[in-house]
C-alpha cells in the first residue's frame, strides 16, 4: 500500500475544526447550566429583596421575608407536615417496594414481569387522576381528608421510585453470590442481611432520597387531601400566591431547596452520593 503524506494545510484544517467543535460544545454546556441554575439563583436573590412585592432588579437587600416565614404560621406548619410526610412515605415505600423488587428480579416468571411493569403505574397515570381516584377510595374506607390518607397517597407514589432503582441494582448482582452462601449453609435471613442488603443499598438510598424530594414538591396529589392540619407546603404556597405575591414565597422556596441540599449532604456524609449510582 502507498502511504499518502498528510499535508500541513489538511492538519491545520482538522485542528481548526476540532477547536471550533470544542468551543461550540463548551458554549452549549455553559448555556445548559445557565438555563438550569439562573432561575434558581434569581429566586434566592429575590428572597432577600427589600421591596414589598417581587421585582427585579431589587431596590435593596433585606432578610425581612425570612422572618415572615416564621410569623406566618401556615408556612411553618405546612413545612413540618411536608417533611414528616416525605420521610414517612419514603420509609413505608422502602418497606413495601424493596421486597417486591427482590421477588420480581429472582422470580423470572411472566407474572413477575407483569408485576414489574405495573409498579410504574402510579407515576404513569396523571397525578390529578390518581389523586381523584385515591380520594374516592380512601373516603370509602372512612379515612377521607386526613394525615393517614396523605401518607398513603405519597407512599403509593414513592414505591415506584424505590422499587425501580432497587430493580436496576439487583439485576446487576450475580445470583452466584447468594447461591454460594446457601451452599455454605447460610440461612435466608443471613443471606439477605449480609449479602443482598449491602449490595442493593445504593438503589435503596437513591430511590428513597428521590422519593423524599418528589414528595416535598408534590402539589397535585397533596391538593386533594389538604385540610386544616394536613396541608403540605406546596398547597399553602399556592393558596398564598392567590392572594398576595410578595418575596416571602421566594424565601420559603429557598428554605425548601436548602432542606433538599441538607438531605443530600447528610446522605453524602453517611454513605456517599457518588456510590448511589455505582451499580
């Protein structure tokens, strides 16, 4: 074969093309992150506005709207309800979703495959339709608009997120580990707690964390079960904005984002966020 020499102009054109490609890619990434982060930054900035209504640019800086969160009791009460519901529903979803996911992976039957697909149903159905249906069902069970109804509703939505992440992680775990332990005489209980559970822990943490964040921000489902003592923060924020639109909405939204960041920080300190996607 004859080797054709690469001329200098051709090399120069290739280098220019690579340079332009890198420049365009960098610009796209910068615009993408700006599209995501700039609205969040504006919300945080507006929460420190000295104006009595949301306006940008701001006339000055003040922390008065964070004091407004404390003074306005529905904000604090609904925030506590949201946090409580989010963590309780994540715990209940874990207790129900993890065994279901383990069974679905190892059963390898048609029924298990159908069950796996049905586990996505709560997040496949429109939230308004799901909330309306659950309201009728729970009212028929004499639960009605109550804290228990709200907890059940959020748990129904938490189960798919937890079970699907556990499914993804557990499917990558070779069955040989559990079979080897069984051959060596380990009981099913010991196999689960010493082999299976440590291996699927990334999926459990990821699903539970995601369900907490989804629950904290859930409006359509919570709206159907919002009462005097069961309204979550998004429902109270919506009701507040119907009457007035001052920067206290930006302040409570900033607090809500801060709670999510603190939750991520705690998980990172205990377990390590980078390990949640290790599998």
